[in-house]
C-alpha cells in the first residue's frame, strides 16, 4: 500500500462529466489498495470568471476580498468530486485549505505556505476515506483566507505530499508528460521518462508551462518524487527526481525551452563609474519589474552600454523609468525592442561535456540566426534572438542535440 497525492488541474475537472471521469480514475487507485489524497483546482475558466466579476465592482479589488471570492472556485470542485466518489461507493470527504489548516503568510493573492497540519487528513485516511483538498488556497495566522497565486494548486499538491511523506505526488494535466520541447513547435519532440528537479526547474523558469516553478522548488527541497501524467490517457508520464545517475548516460541536453514574452532595453553612453549598474537597475527593481538577462559593454570613451531583458508586459513601464534615468545620468540614448525571444538548452549532462555552447552557436549560425545576448549557468545556455526565428531555432537545436524522436518503422 502506498500513499499517493494526486493533483488535477482546471481542464481535468472542467465539467461534471470530467469530474466523473476523474472519480473513476481515483476509484481504480483506491481499489488497488493505495491511500489517496486528491488536490483539485477550480473548474477551467472559473477563476477568470470570478476575477471578472470583482473587476466589475472595482478596477483594483481589495486583495483580501479577492482571495475570499476566488477561493470559492475550488470549494465547488472538491464538493462535486467528493460526491462523485461517494456515488461510486468510495468513502470520501472534502476540505478547504482552512479546514486542513494550510497555514500561509498574509501576502494576499500570492501567499506562501508556512506550515501544514496533516493530522486531520491522516485521521481520515486511517478511517478509509479518500481526502479531497482544495488547491490554491490557505489561511493566515489571523484566519484570513489566502490564495497562492496562479498555478498554486500544484504547490498545494507538492506541499501536502511533503507534509504527509507521500510515496509520490502525481500531477495530472492535459499533457502526458514533460517533452524535450513543445510538440506544437517540433513534431519530433519526445516525452522524457525521467528528468531531474534541477532540469525541470530550469525548464519551468525558461518558459516550459507544464509545472509551476514554486511546485518544482518545493518538490526538490523536500525530495518529493513528482510525476506528470495525462488526466484521461494511460501512460507512465514523466518522473521528476533527484537522481542524476541515469540522466548522465542520456543525451547531454534534456530539453529546449523558449519564451516569447521577452523585451529588450538598452541605455547607451552612460558614464562608466562605480555603481552604474545599481543606478540603472535599482529604480527598475523598485518598480517591481523583474530583470532577466543583462549585458554590459564598456566603450573606449569611458562610457558603457547597458542592455537587459524584462517581461513584455513590463516593457512600457521599464522604458519610462529608463528614460528618466538616462536624463539624470546624461546617457546618450535609450532604445527598446519587443520583437525578441529567448531560447534555452537545458541538461545536467552539460556538467561533464565540453563544447556544448559552441555546438549551440554553430547550429544557429547554420540557419543564419543572429545571437543578440547570451546567458549561461551550470546546466543551461540561453540566447536572445529575433522572435521571427524562434521556431526555426528550436527545431535546429532539437536536431543538433539529437533530441528528435526516431522515425517510426514501416512494415516490410
């Protein structure tokens, strides 16, 4: 008998029919003798509907009240799923984050989990029940309902698995695992049987949308085996684990991530004095704009050109701030570009192989793709290129690093 935490996202429980299908899947596991804790999101589209309602009242709803409102989406789903299980003869009980006592800080709409009291869940499991828990939500020390931010149900699932010392946390979604890259871009993309937490964290932070970054961080910190599976298709999915031994024998690169939501800003002709980077990025950071890649070039006339990337949604606000900074510092000009994208190769195998970056650059050069910026870490290399070359770049790199799935054998 194993203890398994299963998390089902919004599309998996998007209708009564799908909730019934999920109940059937859970019943099979329960009949196999496993103890099951289920975490669910709101039905697909429900959170957006609730937020739209709030914005009909106020353009900037009070965060505390918004949390009270949007948390009701999961409350509906847990009750429906518990009903569907009970109808099938599977004893079940549903709990909100408050009832479980998922304690968070007080940062409404983006709270972080501090502690989970697992005693109530353990009592219900011992009584033979499947426990259905609302994802995405918790309660702060003052009893206020909080939410964990978009995708927070993944974090709830992993955190519960850690608190309960579960044998595995299974994330059910609309894909059957983690792929070498997006199959919609590269038809020959392969599903990975296994990937390390470190690689998955890089993939998630660089644009892969399969898992929420915080959930992967949590799983790695507490060594929770994490598996990504398709909600309505059978298959082994992808196991995310600490173990690197087998990965080192696999291809050097595990996957290729990309992000279209990038924008680039450059301030030119800044006097090259100590503290120039802080003078530029300090006000950007103070405006809660997250900076990604940074390049600084010092010219022969003792001035510097400073280039950095931000999320495209932050481009206009960052541009205004940078123009003010340029005037204050006597810089020559400020220029920006929103037609860029970031492409990254990721793999723990890079630690034991030389020449990975040059192989990447060679593959791009063969396609006449110009590299505008480069960023590296121990297990990834990222480049900024023109957005119009994004898909060509991903396909070229996928082939260059031998990630293409083998062609299907035809019958003789």
